[in-house]
């Protein structure tokens, strides 16, 4: 959703459909290290006496710093619209945009209590970065991280379909992620594979389908979250 700046007591200066630009010196209310001067767009809604929703032009969206877009995506905010007061805006005279760019970007520390941040730590990312897509390269990186941090063996359960509309839950013990000398066990469809001991036999199973991992629950849960939501 769009963000709001402080309200103004002045009479409304613009109407729906007016093209406007943000005055230089105005910064994002949530990310004060991100200047908005020169951003241009059209008024889509007038709220109260002097509050306006602006939808940014395509040229503006192309020029916005990628860190701003990443932060909005991470925080569930819409980077294509914003709410400003008339004091922050001026009529758009046309011509080339003169968009202010950040001079120094502040990076919020990663929090081990935040699941997305813990996954960023796996890939040595910052809080400004989106979670990476799931592909061969990122799966190999995650495999390397899990191989170094999981405690083996560990107990878990695996649920499989035994027949249509029926499933079977099997307790097992995960003993490793394969032979390090032979490279990571990764499947294009199921992601990282692990070796587990079930009823006296060693079988290969996808880590992303394990539940109740002890004592590695958080590591496995974080990996499953990324695997199923990482794109």
C-alpha cells in the first residue's frame, strides 16, 4: 500500500489527473536515506483537503534506485504509488526528469529472529536484498551451508502418498547429504536431497519434504520456506 507523509492545512492545490513532480529535498518517510526529489507522476486520488495519491510515470519507475524497489518488495509496500501533501509537490513542467539519487544508503542489520534475514545470511546478502530465486547455483550454495551447519544424524518424519487420497507418515533418521567428493545431491524438481535410514535401509529423500527435524528444525524450516517461496 502507498505511504503517507504529514498532512497539510492548505487548500487542495491539485486535482485528479494533474501531472506533478516531487520537490527536491523531499525524502521517503519510511526510508529517509532515499530522496524523492524529481519523481514525476499523475494524481489518482485526492484525500481530504491537501493529500494526494500519485502513480509514478514509467520514466520515474525506471530511474528509481533498485534498493528502494527491493525494500518495498521485502516490506510488502507498493513502489508504484505514494501519498504526499501539496507542500511536497509542484506542477510537472515537462521535459527531462532530474531525479535525486541517494548519496549514502543505510543498511539495516540482519536479525537472526527474522526468517527472511536468516536466509539472507545463507547467501551473504544485506537487508536491502530480496531473497534469491531457487536455481542450480543457489541450491548448491544452500547445500554447502546446510552441510556445514546441520547436526547429523537427526530424526524427522516423511509423508508420502501410498495411493490416491491416502498418505503414509514414516519416521526416519537423516544421516547425511551424500558423499562430499561426488558433489551435492540436487534434483531439478525436489531441490536438495538427503540420505536417510528407514527400516534398516538407506534411501534418498528431498529435504524440502521433511517435517519435525530434531535438533535442526529451524534450519530445515528456513530451507523449506525458501524452497517453496523463492520463485
